[in-house]
């Protein structure tokens, strides 16, 4: 499979699932957060999937890694925002645990993908 066919990659599919979860849970946030935490969490989630896709469109491992690292950074940012949402009682513990698990799985898949491209880059 070509990496340009990113829509078949587990790492992208799972990140897409996470993005949908974030959109679902943030629908319940207070309207006062529409341009704050709601917007920020959605942007981070979209950034994860978008950067995986953009990285797959690059011609070199180094070019791909730049976008995969941005995607990973967005996952860490999203994780922090999840804690903030929980601390503000915008989500209950069940939603928190479910989404946190999705974030951790996304990190593992993304780290595996990053390691693949690091090996490709080192094999020059």
C-alpha cells in the first residue's frame, strides 16, 4: 500500500475516530466555550488527522516526519485540553477515560509510524 493512500492507514483511521469523539463531546460544552476550549480541542483533533495526511503526501521520510511530529504535538496538546475540560466539569469521568484511551492509542500508532519513517531516514 502506498502511504499516499493515507485513508487506509490504521493511524489515520484511529485519529479520525478520535476527531469524531472530540466533536461529539464538545457539542455539550457551555456556549461560553464556543470560541475557547471547544474550538481549540476541535482544531487540535483536526490537526492530528490533517498532518498525518499531509505527511503522507511528502516525497521523503524527512518531509513526512515533519508533519508526523506536528501531529504528535497536537495529540499532546489535546490531552492537556481534555484534562482542562474534565477539571471544569465539562465532561464526566466516563467520557474522560474513553477519550483519554483514544488519545493514548493514537499516540502509540503514531509513534510506530514515526519510528518507521525514522528507520527509512536512517537507512539513507
